[in-house]
C-alpha cells in the first residue's frame, strides 16, 4: 500500500498540495533574482517547444539555455543517502543549482500533486537548499511553484515517550526497547522532512547496524475461506524475528484509522503480534501501537 499526505485546495488552478508539509511555503511569485533567471529560461523553453513533447526534451533545452546564460547547474544530479554504511535512499534531482536551489520538471495532465512537493522537499533537505522550483510544461503556458524549505522545528521523542501507549510485551520487552531506542536515534539525527521510503531505509539500516533482525517489504500469504489467493507485498518493516511490524509514514497531517487498520492487516497476514505506526511529521514523531488480534 502506498499512501500520500492529506491535501487541500491550492492556488488559482485549485491544484492540490500536502497540508502537513509543515511551515513549507508554496509560492507563485518569481522570488529572488536567481530564481527569476531560472524561471525565465524555463519560460523560453516552453515558448519554443510548446506543450505535448516528452519531458526529456524540455530538460535538454532548458539545460542548454541555462548554460548559455552562464547559470551553473548539474543535470540529473544523483546521490545516495548512506546511514551507518548502508544506502538508505537515492535522490536524483532534475536540475541542481549547488547551494541555491533544485528544480523538478513535469509534464502533467492535471495539477501538481502531493508527491511532487514531497519529492522536491526531500531534495531541499538532502542538499541543504533553501528553495525549490516545480515546473509543469504540460499546459498552454508554463506553470511553476516556488517551494521554500522551512527551518527545522522537530522535537525528537525519548524512548520512554515512544513506549507510551504500548501493549504489554512480556518476553519481547527488551526487543521493544531496543527497537524504540533505534527509532529515536534516527529521529534525533535526521528529524523531519524526508519521504516514507527514506525513513524506512534509514530505520532498516539502523536495525541492521545494531544486529537486529529486520525485513523490508515482506511477502505474506493471502487466503479467504480456507482458500489460498496468493501473496502480497506488505509496505512495512518486520523487526525482531517477526515480533514487530512497523508502518513508516512521513509528512502526514495526522495518523488515521486507515493507517492503523492497514498495519493491523499486515500483522495478521504475517502472524506478527505487535505493530507500530510511525509518522515523521514536520515537528514531531507521531506513533500508535497495536496488538494483532490474530495473535491475542
């Protein structure tokens, strides 16, 4: 299951943006002179090509125009986020202007979606950039959004706080505490601002470094009425010899009943007794514990 942040109405085109991108500001103004110059090159590119061609052509022509104006940039900049010797995620920005901004190029039928903003925010956080630009070349005139990277207000929890609301673990108490300590270390070091898959990768790397058994995206059998229907890939982590299932989310406004019900399904299918839903929000780590009914 892949979920996206909650959304709300946005701007003149009624485009949709994630509500809990914290204090992130989505702007349609041209902003600073450097952003203005990049946007100007993008407008020239759109005027020459018009809507309807493959995205790679806008990318190629825009890169040429930027170079012709002496605007230094990296095209399809690709780098890895490595945590404790393990690659947690890989980021590839369409255009990277070192120490200034990142830009993402789209050719959309509709408007900008939450995942487009989340993608750009990840790049701003990873490369420590103050500003990002989203371009849509798919309309009769170029659309752009300027995204400011907000200062961090993240308050990492303690292990004690993360264990609040937890069920009785019995013989698995030590594993639960070790798992929570690992989660708190990741939250304290990286804070908020990345996407779901990044935090899942970071946690998997942390568990591996601590010699804790962990499986990402485990396969589970699905059956009904005693009849096997096949297997499904569960969008979670399993930790501690299949004692805990973790659903790792990011930049949600809040955890929902659907999030909890989804993890409950994963835990039941996998035969796992305990579950923990995490949301790495802009300023805090939300969590909800559950105990699988199948194991009670």
